[in-house]
């Protein structure tokens, strides 16, 4: 089938920690003032860039919002019809002061925050969270494209839906609402049913591609029943939508930067927005226009929070770290509002939430700060009285003594409210600026009485406001997370540095932390421990969520190999009776090695399921045979053909075939077919007759030359393919082995090649020509003969939803899903087609190919999907090394695991890929040894060929009259490249990358050891 998506495998390496807390920056916060247990005052939820959501108990804190009331005139002598900024009537002072969270300044700090629960909800940044269902559930959205729901009480996790790009924001109308809205970079606003009904409504902010800046960074809901949804983004337009029909109600234009926050009041007539243009704007839905612009911030506004039903009291935070509380109650002009700088974080505040007497801030570090909030009610009362006094004095004469009396009363109120003048921010030039009053008399009241006509010295800069609190009441500490990494040259080790500056070395193969280098510079450590070797890239590494993530994809995960003798000493004990004996120069494919051990439990589970399936089928056949009785006649023409007198069932878990390592031959640099080691013969493809290691080595046949076809058996150290394996008891090799085409040079030999060279298939020249630039595709046999059994008890082929069958001219063409389920279904259908269930066709990589590793049981495994129309990857499965064999995980994995992974795990096949070769020239060093015969100096070979094999080739090609040294070729000869002696274990890839470091053919000089 046509593949429209790609799937990748990710495993995570994490250090053990007994502490709780985020490892990276925190993006969102939410407070539950009604906790399920009376032991706690409330619950705080946090979500961060580590993909985690955490719950914290708030102990002995006043976090309940008692409600707000408008400010009324508290002076019996002052009368008038005063209204608030939104036009609502004002209530009594007694009612207001009784209901406000703190009636006499800020209350004494009590209690602390303790860890409650955590969950790894996402595999990318969590961008926003909101509480739903009467504070029982936490809804989250992430850059992994999903919107999820978590119930902290039951730990149940549900995926509500997904976008096609990063999901940036959420909005919910109230705790009784049965829907939630999400917005993302795919320029969509989607309403989701919280009861599992999926998508309720989709709003296309991008207008089908017409609005390229339609990404949604902010959402808000409000109005009766939450019938209004507001969205904003880089186009700087605040758009209002009808949540019932999705139609556009109104657009507000006025901001000049990205819209970062939107609040809509319950009445549905006001909208408050914050933008990257450093302004906060108040809009009237009824009038359809901008009402006020507030300029208390100098940098981008990142967050808005309000518990007031009419948005008259709200908190705001910006990129510079300022957190400001604004109280617009009792004022007719927004510029007269009370604006207090509550605190100043050292970096941008991503989110601010307030509840009761406290507020919490989230920044780019892993800590959460709790600050004391400030009660602005008393000061707002005094401010309103002075404003009323000025309005009254504008129409009637006021004695100077009466005004002074009012100032003194206001000063007393200012002291009572504990709001110093230095913490007030001006929303109107001159309101809280310098005055000509006595500095000792400068209070809240005196400052607000300064008229605009009072002269101000132009050279005097207005003082910078001072935060009301310099230190938080409490800090919820986080953990250290990884923020940087360097993949070393061997592609098996990684250096990381965390938020605390500690440098750590990791082993990607063993999935463990090797050692710590403290606070040293990571680049200095890398230069110190880096090896000389060069390895093909087989994985991608990132520290996006504070952990070390290793990503494997089909296109490159099988590209890297390592020689077995380099890792044999560090292998853990193997579950075999005898130690594994690796062949000389045997290589281990890193991708195969990792995947085989990551999914070991899955393999065991599927083998058990396969055995159970075949056993059930065998019982069914036996019962039908017993019911049918003896046959009336035998039709020999219907019996399966016999391919060998000694043919027996294929051995799946039997003797290991120690196959030769492909790609070790050296070939002339002329075009010829190349052997592909992607799919070596495996146990399931070989006759069950035991074959000894010695006989197998002797059975390696050289390629058939252009002028010969005898297929002589020779012992060949650089043979690269098992062209033909013949058991003494098997006249015909299995078709899957026979289909492996041996290395055959091209028939169109060049004119300068001698007849002698062409006529000797076992000669060195014949073998060398087998490695050209061509590609030998994988030819694993997938054809099976259709044996029709014409009887009343014929078995029907299993039909499943994953199989598409089309019948044309009597042939059955089957297509399967490109998943693990599809591969398993194909295997089972092959059982049914053959009518044989005795032997499993599973072929699992054996320990001599992929030695057993002991991964930490909690090593996380993630399978994600990259869709063509999506801007990121979406997770399909998340589990651990220990859990991937559980029934629930197996069911998920069968749908999530890609077909290429299943092909390897259960059929030992990997995607075919052309060998990467390196061309080189061999020349004698300073005439110390004679040159190679003509036509043998310019060669090419697989990039993993070691230098000692090149020396062996040189020794074999030298004239017999040349005096040899004692021992093997690499003991008396050496290679030199660019004036440096090449180590015998150095590969051609390393020589080209580290020594040659240039284009064209690599030039290698050979000489006797000790030659100067």
C-alpha cells in the first residue's frame, strides 16, 4: 500500500531521582480552590516543557476566592451617581470589604506546598492547561499535537483530539461546561466534547489558507453559556466567534503585535487582551470598539488572569518578569485605575494565576514561585473619593484646608493598605509622577491630587517603580533537566549538560549514565574523551524535554555497524549455555541490536500468541478430520509436491547459523553488482540439519566468474556472501537461500583483463571484481506454492479488516496495513494458504547477531507518527521496556508499530540499502616494497573494511619473490596516509574522514614496519 506517513521509534535515557518537580521551564498553572480532601486548602497544577503535569497540595492557605464587589462611596457627605468603568452600579463598602479576600492588607503567610501527583502526559512541551468538570479533570494541550484529559484522582488519561500542528492554548467557559476549546498553529480553533464525543465544531481562522498569520496563540470564552469564543495570534486581530455555529461575530483591530492573552467577561460585553506590543486593551462588544488602552508594561504582555466577573480586577505579566495588579473599580476612566507592581521575576513570566491571598508565577526555569497578593480595595476607595472630590471642586469652591484634610485622610488609608507609592505604576502621565509636595507628605492620596497643570521639571526622570515584594513567600523547587548535548564520534556515547551545569556521559547502547564530569565545560570534555573513529549516523539525539531522547527511523537506523571484538568484553552474561563466539571481523548492526532488546518482551508475547494460534488451528483441523472419517479415495495429484527426500520442518529456535560478515571484500574500482547485507540468511531460511562452524566456514563459495561456473568451495577471509549453503543431507537448498544471488561480476569484462583472470572463478581477481558499484536487491522469497486440497473439510482463509483482497484471473492479491498487525496477519494468512501450522515462520535475531542487553526496566519507549499534512509528530504509543509485553500494550503496539519494525523483529529482515564504499589507491612508500601488479592499485571497498584487511590484500598481491616478514601481514607491514601511520583497526570511513580529509580517491602507502 502507498505509505503516506512515517513512524519513528524513540527511547529515553533518564537518571534516577527521588525528587519531584519539573526539569525544564513551566508554561502553565491552574489552581483548584475546592480540593477533594479537607486536609488541604487547595491544589496547584503545573505543566511544563518536560511534558509533565504535576499536582501540589496547598496546605493552610487562604486560596478561596470570596468574590469581588464594586467600590461605593463611603463618605456620607459625598453624594452622586457613581458608576464603575463598565457602567455597573456600586455596592456598599461594608459588603465589599467583607467579601474581598483580604480586608486589611495582606494576611500573614501560612502553610506550604507539598507534592501530590505527577504524570507524563505528553512527549513535547505542554503549552497550556485548564481545569474542567468541577475541578476534577485537567485538560492539557501540547506541541505533540494532542489535547488530553487527566483525572488526578483515578490517574485516568484520555486523548480528546489532535491538531495538525502545535497546540498552543485552551479555554473553558466554566466548571460545568461539557466542552473545551483549543487553538493551534494549524490555524484552527476546535471545540471538543469532554464526554468523549470528539470534535464538536471546527473554526478555520486561516480561512482556507488565505490568512497565513492565522495561527492561534490565545483563546478566551465568555458570555451567557460561554457562547463567545475569542481567538488571537500573529495577525494582531482579536476575532470573536459564535461557539454554537462557528460564525464570525466581530473582529477587533488595534493591536500591532501577536495577541498573547484574551479574557471575556461573563456578561459577554467586554474583552480584555494582552499583546506583544506591550499594551493591554479593553474592548466593548456591545459598542464594537476599543474603550481603553493600558500601558503599564514596557515589554510583551504574556499572561492575563482575572477572577472578577467583569474583569475590573486583573493580573498581568510580561517578558521582563513584571507582575502587575490592576484595579479599575470605581473609576470612570481607565487611566485613573489603581496599578500596583506586585513582584518582579528575573525572567519572563509565562503564566500568572491568583487565588485568595496568593498568586503563582511560571517562568522558563523549573521552579514555581508563590507570592503574596495585595488587597487594593482600601486604596481604591481612597482613590475614588479624591476623584469625586476633584470633580465636585470643579463646580464648587473648596477651601484649601478641606483639601488638606482629605489628603491626610488618604495618607492614613495608604499606610493601612500597605501600598507604598514607589510600587504604583502610572497609567496617565503625571498621575503618580513627581510632585512639588513635601517628600515626607508624598503618599497615595497626595500623589493622586497632583494636577496636570503643576509644572514638572523636564530634566527629572520619573522614578522606576519598585516591586511590592522582592522575594517570594515560597519556592517549589524543580529538578535539573538536560539542555544541551554532544554526540561523540563513535555514535554510541553522548555528553550532556543540565540546567545546573553538570556534564554527564551516557551510553546509548546500554541506556545508562556512565559518569559525571561535574561543572566542566562540555566542549573541553568532548575534546578529551572523543575517539578517532568515524561511524555512520544511525540515530538522532535531542534533549527537548529535559531527557536524553534517541530517535530511530527506517531511513537510517540500520546504517551503522560495529565490530564485535570492540564490545565483546563489556557484554553482560548471555542466556546461552556457552559463551557467544564471534567470528573474526564480525560486525553488529547497532539499530538491529537496540531494537531487538528494546522489544524483547513484545517478541516473547507474540511468539506465545503465534504458538497459541497454530495450536488452535491444528486442533480445528484434527477435529474436522475425525468428524469426516477415512477418505473414500486418494487423489495423488492434489498432494503437495516434494522438494527433497530429506526435507523437514524449518528450525526456528534451533542451531544458529554463524553467517559470514558481508562487505569485507576489496574490489576493483569498476562497475559490478554489489552484495547487500541488509537481509542475511537466517535460521528460518536454512535446513534444520545441524551445520558445524567449521563446515560452514569451508562452505563459503566464491562468486562465479565471467568465464567459469564450477562454484568451487574455498576458504576465503574476505568472502562477502553465503552464495550457496549445501547440507550433506540436503540435495536442494531451501528456496529462500537459493534466491540469494551470489556475487557475480559483469559479463562485459574490460579488454585489458586477461583470459586467465576471467577463467578462474576462485582466483583473487575473480573475487575482487564481485564488489562493484551495482546494487543487489533483497530477494527474500515471499512466494509460496498454492496447494489446493479438494475435500469437504477444507480450511477457509481467515478474513480480517486489515486485508484487502482482489481476485483477477484466478489470482489473489492481498494488501496489508504497514503495521505490526499487518505483518502478523500476512504470516497467519500464509499459514492458512499452506494449510500447515506445525512450524512457526517467525525468524528472530539470535544472540550471536544481537547480543542480549540489560536495559533499565523503566526505559521509556515511544512510537510516533509524522503525517504528510502535519507540522509535527503525534504519539501513537508510550510504554516501557518492561511493559511492552503486557496484553494491553501488545494490543496498542500491533496498531502503532510500523511494518519495517515488525519485519525486523519477527522476520529478521531490514530494508535494502546500497553499500557505501570508499575508493582508494595503494602505492608503495618510498619504493620500500614493489608496486602492485597493473590493475590492482585502484580499488574500492565497503567503508567498514579495516586497515589490516587491506594489508592482507597487499601481501597476497605482492610477487612471491618479495621477502615477507614474520607473522601476519599487519605484523610486518603498515599503512600510511597523509604522513600518519594508520592503526590496523582503523576503517576506511575513519581513514577518509580523519586522515585523508579531502575529496577524490584516498591514497594509502604501504611499507615495512620501522621504515623511515
